[in-house]
């Protein structure tokens, strides 16, 4: 179902016309494979590792570790702590708070230096480092070659992203811009009011009033009208994720908010725009929004696209 009014509205959202705030989601580095090399003296600083509720972080060690020597601060905040001889899998629960910093110490069995390794687990509302490889001995040439290969892949992704941004920056505003960048690609914009279907997580920083979903040829967008829960501090979304039931994640391109959500203020609109595959995203997604320090979030479940 195509709506010309929806196309005009979406063009306003994506170009940011009349926006009080225009922001891009905060980036988090090192979300795939992280490699840590330990030194043999006590000068090794604690390595920070991003973790997130419901997402798995796996540590791989090149030396056997002691299960009895594992020390994890705030262990009750984790839904899973699975320690093997050379692996450690952690899944934080919803009890962990964004921005919380928990100390993790592992001890090696052979008694050689370094005898232990210390990490600081930093809780993020939606981002985690999936795999952390910890090297106590000298790394092989193959691991360096793999690291170079991954760096080249990331550099190519950055190059493609820069080309996309330059192309869109040079495009005209409004509906003409959507046509010129092939966001519409002859199909228009599909619209769906999903307010009644969406569920909201408890203790959110703001309450949702209405939720609308949009889909074009190459983009999807979620528009959320938010109102204050009576908190004293104004709230502004700076980052977002759209994650499916199979843990697949859409690439968020930008987060736009009409103004801070604050007591006594009008309802404010937040629009999250993401890339869509050639086919429409299937199933329901969970939208998570967070503010600058990541401590106050808004989580909406069962978001579906037309």
C-alpha cells in the first residue's frame, strides 16, 4: 500500500528538515574479533571489553586457565558464565546496568608469567564484543595475517560508506533527494501503524505514545512519539539498534529527534533510519534507543515493517 503523504513525511524525516536535533548513532569499535596480547610483567593494564544484556561474549585463551581461579565481579548480573579450559563465555542479564564496570580476572594453570589477566567488562545497552582472543605466548604469523585481512575488509567497508555519504550529501533535499539516491526506486513508501502491537520494556527513560514503521526500496524507518515519565533530566537518543529474533541486526544510518524529552514538554518524535535488504525485513524487531552516557534507554519490542 503506497501513500504519497507518507513519502513526503519520510522525506522530511530522512533529510532532517525542521529538526531541532539531528544526530548519528554513536559508533562502537571492535564488535567482531578482538585480539589481546599479554605482557610478562605487572605493567599490563586492565583491558576494557564491551558487554551487553542478552548478547554473548566469548574469551579464547591460548593457555589453559583455572576454573577455580576465575574471579568475576557482580556474577549475579550474568545469565551465563561458562568456563572451560581455554574458553570463557559470558552472557549478561538484564540486571546489568549500562555504563557499569565489572572486573574479571582469570588465572593460568602452568604458573608461568603472566600468571593472570585482568579485564574490565563495560556494560553497553546494545553493543558487545563477540569474541576476544587472549594471547599469552608469541602470536603466530597466521593470526597477524588474519588481523591484516580483517583490517582490509573494515577499510573497504569504510570506503564504501564514505562514497555513499558523499553521494547523498551531493543529492538535493526533500522528495527529489529520495528519488535521485534511489531510496524510493519507483515503489514509493509503505506505511504501518504498529502502536498496538509494540511492547515496551520496563523502566524506560521515556514512554512511547505512537509507533509508525516505514519501508522504501532501500530503507526502513521507525518513528516513535515519546513522552516524559516524569524524570527530572531531559532525555535525547543518540544511538539505536534494530535487532531481529535471530539476532540479525539492521545497519542503522541515523537517529533523528525533534527535541529533548522532558517533564512539561510536548511529545517528541524520534526517527531511526536503517538500511533494508533487497527484500523486506521479515519478522519482528526490537528497537533499542540510548542517550549519551548509555545509562537511560528505551526498548520497544515486536516492531514489524510493512
